[in-house]
């Protein structure tokens, strides 16, 4: 079984990883996010409203789904339902095959990653082309994205250049690309690499027979799909090809277009530290053939979870990853889950049945930075705690741990016993280093000695 | 009838860092607060709660209420434990226990309850203030501790980007993932060292156990100090 | 299938405590002349290599034509693409393969002062190309199209749902096409325009006059 502990140990050993992740988060995105929030007196009010809108939508989801389907169909879209990722993939492939599609332009979509639609297309002999720069690099490298809004967050420019050279996207690796080079030269090289990707993808955009996207929001009152981006690849993917398939989780619903004022004031700030993203496309009456596939894939089960259904209000901004000290040491890949970071740690065990995801709720120091930044106010730290309670109650932890906590709790409820069994300080210290938790502590840090005299004893002598 | 003030000394402070508790007593007594200490107190239950053992944690919460209910006010030199009692007992106990709202973290008690910002303490050097995450986000933030340290003569508080980052302790997280936990502490200590700091001052000794434990293991020159030690003038 | 699933969801939702739909959020007032606020916001979004101002202020259509001709100097008309209003609109009947142009010229339906955004409504696929498959996107707009913030835009759009006149596609463009995927370094452009320029007129634009006056650019 995959082990977070083992995996994290290896990732932590690579100190360069954490350096890169801190640079990309605290020194850039997060800095911009915090600077914008400081200038937004209505930030908290917007967060509260966003939470309310999402909770309202979730508790009236049948009504809003019905409204959305009706409106979208009236607008000319074909709307279908998919129970699972495999089901959605099958439908996407069917649509592609019935339109004789050879090449698909893919807009960046976490839902697409979740259902692994690329693999399904490839198996059917259809070429999926990721068009977001970061996702394109992930596809070329054959690795999953490491962050929901910054897929190649831990890639260095040098690594990108080497990949591009090996794929013939550039002829030569430019000089002045490593971290020590002149920043101005590096900026120029980043532009060069981006330009090469732009050229390589241009032809693919122009010849794609179908575009696949997700949606950031699906507006019930008007049947509108809302797509948010900076690169313009989503516009190209959804507007140029004659067929557009949007795979939309049922959690993306919002009641009204007016609600976009709230969500679009929060999302770019939290995600990338921008006041507004480059492009917000509202697809209302499509001119291409538009298929909307509404995706369940575990969401209905989560909706029925009285305590955790608010996890469906996540807008995939990735801010909880940026602020998370665990994420900043292990990266998205460290979670072994397409949704990483704090939201991934609580969402993935709901969406996926594999037992190893039950480790993720424990992979947090519970510092609460995620809940503090979350633009839709999901109490992520509480959800992590509740998962731990559930896993313990279901017997999902080692028996020895459960026995230790039971014994410890017994001791702590019996103060006289607790005070009586205290071993001499020196002996305790020596023993602690050999016992489980003490030994694990001492693997990386010094253990404090037991004091020769407890405070309780001192108090008795001096105050009683 | 005079106000009864109970001392709530976190279990690990009682066992490993009694000088921190003695420093807190000195600060309070200097301000004329007469404290009581009930030796039946043990642990607030946070380690069990954070590890998912809520039934065990609930039993300790009941024990806490039994011990402390008699006081008008409870003061603790440990922000994390106070946050546990104030914000998580309700869920564990399934009811509101009035005593939980009467539990104060030391700094908060000094600045908000006693309205004292200046203890007349002095300490020369440069320091970072590390406020435990639960105090930062569930109690009064870094305000009370900062106000108190601002008035310590000779002490220069240096603001670092890492001030609000978790130290990596996280209770049993620290032993479940020792390398990851230590890496989180290391990143903070490195930043402190780059800024040539002498001390890291915190209102919570558990974070200092983590930071100090790594500092000693790896030879960082930053010295961990509990804020009570600083305010009591008990730094030697 | 869909109906059956929605029934299932209705059953789940039936056991939940319904949450109320909240009142609209109060957005802080946008202070100052909206044109100035817009200009400052769009200028702040300029790419590192922008060689031209993001906003050019003019008084009326005549001046807008003059500015437009200047901004398009040295670019042959074959490298300029107009959004719908172009005589080339007839090309919709016989589809022309999309290709890149040096300059795309569009109008706007609204400008958002607080964010420096340009709002376009795209009636056709062809219409979208002028703001997408181009190196430079020039927008001709006027003061009366200025809205204070996104709240005004989307609240207005919600009202149009009731009257059934939602635009087929609306795109809110805020600055140039950009990416920061590689080491978070800002690169302009990504897949779309390198620059968005707005010719902002005090008077409403007379499009018939503009087309005649800028005939050399068609």
C-alpha cells in the first residue's frame, strides 16, 4: 500500500523541492493574494456570502440542476449525466467517434484529470492535446499536475527546456536558464519557451475537431457555463472546434449570473493573486455543438454526508495548497491524489474508495491556515479532524495506537495514579528514547528531559 | 468574595518545563493575582482529540470541567491548550460548559483582563514572535503577546514571513511524520538564523519544544523562550 | 436518466436543512472618474514589453478614427481582422479557416473601471477571432459604456435573463493573454493577444462613420 509517511520522507529529503514550492507560493502567489486581500474591505463579507450561496445551492441542488438542464437545453446544448468517471469518458469517446474526431484540444480541467479522460481518448485512437502551458508540460512528461492552478509548480525552467528539447519543441537549450543566471535573461528565456509552446500548439488548435473543457461555474438560471483562465487556451479550445464537450461536476452549480460578482471577486484573488483573471468566458448559447456532461463520480454520496457536504463548495482555487506547510514540503504529488493539499486530504477519501487515501487526513499539523484563506470558508481543519475521528471509530488505525490512547486516557483521568507512576526523570528520558513515539521524535530532534521536580511538586512545597 | 483564579498548567509543562509555569506564577503574583493550583489536573485531551480518539478526549474534557469548574477564571501559559478548551470542548462534550469561556491564555489574561501591557521586563537581543497556530487563528491572534513584548526593554521584535507558519509540531503529527515535521521547523529556524535572531519567543511551550528540539539537534543558534520567562525576568 | 438522477438528489436534499439564499454582497463604491479608474487599472496590467499605451483617450469618433489609423500604421489591411462589423462578415456563410492576424479590432459592450476589463459579446465564432487570434487587440469604446465594477456587470446580466436577451457568448477580458506556469515568471503572451489597447472616446462611437473613416483598414 502506498504510504504517505514513506513518500513524504523521500520528498522532504529533497530540500530543493521545498525551496521551489516556497518560492512559488509564499514568495509569489501568496504574497500577491495577501496584498490584494489587504486592499479588499469586503473580503470577509464576500467569503461569507460565497459560502451561503454554495450551501444554499447544495441544499436545493435538485431544483438548480433541473433549472440548469432546462435552460441549457433551451439554449441548444445537449445535457447528459455520468455516474462515474468511466461513464463520462465513455460518453466523451462516443461523442468524439460519432463526429469522426481525430484530435481534441483540451482546456485545463481538474474534472478532466479526475476522470482521466485523456487516457480514454488515447485508447480510442483519438489524440488529446493539453493546451494550458503547464498541463501541456505535464502531458509531455507523463505526470499528473501537482497543483490545481499551477500544474508544474515544482518544475524549474531548466527542466522545462530539457523536456522541450527532447520533444523537438525547441532546437537548443538557451543559455542563462538556471537559477543563478541573470533574472532578465531568465525572463527572456521563459518567454522563449512559452513562445515555442504557443507555436507548437497553434496548429493543434486550428486543426482540432473537438474541444473538451470543464467549467468553473454552471449558472442555473440561464444554463450558462463559466470558464476562467489567463492564457486564452480555453477560449481557443471551446470556440474554434465545431464540437465542445464540457464535463461539469454537479458541485459547480450556482443559482444566478449575479452570483458571479461574488465568486469572480474571490477566485482570482485566492488562486493567483490577481484582481481579475485574464478571460472570463460565459457560454450561454453555443455556436459550436455543445455537449454538457454532468458528473456525479462520488459527489452525490458526499452530498448525503450531513457533516461534510460543504466540501462540494470548493471552487478549486488552490489557495489552501499555497498556505499549507505540508503541501509546501511534499508538493501535490506527495498526496498521490489528483486533488492535493488540505482540500485533497479531505475530499479524496470521499471520492475514491482506495484505502490508502485514509492516510491523507492525518497528513496535516492542523495549523488551520487553509481554513483561514479558503474563499468559500470551508472549515478544512475541522473536516480533517472529523475524518480522523471517523477513521478511528471505523477501526482504521493500528490496534497498538488505540490501546495506547485508551491506557493514556485512563491514566489522565486518575490524577493520583498519574502522579504516582512518574518514573525518575533520568530513567524516563532514557526509556522514552527507546519507546515508539519518543524514538520517532528523537529520530530528528532532541527530546526534552523530564524535570527533576514537576510544577505540581514545586507548588506543593512552596504554596500549599 | 474574592475572585478565584485557577492555574491550568499544560501537562507537558508540568512534567518537562516547570520553570515556565513558575515564571507564569511569578508574573501573576507580581500583579497581585492570587492563584490556586489543583493538582488533580492532568491533560486537556488535545493529543487524543487531534489523533481522532474523541471518546478518550471527551473523557478528559469531562475531567477538566470537574477540576476547573470552581474557578471564576482559569489562566494557562499555553495557547494551544486554551484553544482546545475554548473551541473544541463543546463538540466533545455535546454541551456548552460555562467554565470553558472562563479559560484564558496568559497573555490574553494580562492584556485584556488585567489591562496590563508593560511588565517592566527587559531582555537584550533580537527575537521572533511565534504564536501557536491555534492561538493565532482561534484565540486573539498575536496582539496580546506582541503588545507585551513591545514593552520589554532592550528586546527587538523582528517580523519574519515565517512568523505565521506552523512550527511542524502538530501533536502526534510530529511523531507520525518526524522528517516532515522537522523540515517545517527547520525552515523557520533557518529564516530566524538568516536574520541573526537571538531568540524565538512563544506563548506556547509545545512549539518551543519542537523548535528547540531541532535547534539543539542541528545546532541552530536561536534560543527558544516562553513569553512567561521573558516577562518574569527569568531568562538566565 | 437525468430526471431519475435529479429525483435521487431531491431525496438527498429533502433530508438536509435548507440554507437560505443570501442578500447581495455590498461592494465598496468605486471612487473617482470611472474613465481614470479604468485607465489606471488597465495600465497596471501591461505586459513587460508593451511599447504602447493601454488606453488612448479621445473626444469623439473622428478622433477615434485618427488614433486607430495611427495605431494600425504599417500593418497591411490583410493583417487586420474586425469583429463582425467588418465587411468580411459575409465570410460566415463560407467558412474561412481561422488564422492569426497582427491586429484585431472590436467594440465593447461594457468596460469595468475597477478591474480594467473589457466586456465583449460574441454573436458568432468568427466574432471571437478578433480578440483571440491576434497579436494586438484594439478595442474602441466610449465613456457611456463604463461600469464601476463586476457587480454592476453581472447583476445587469442576471436581469437580462428574465427578458431572454442573454448574449450567446460573453467574454470579460482583463489585460493581455499571459501565463506564469514556469517558475511563476510572468510571460506575455500565452496563446492570445500580447496587448489589449482601448481607444476610449468621450462621445459614443458612431460605427457607420468609424467604418467609413477607417476604410483603409478593411
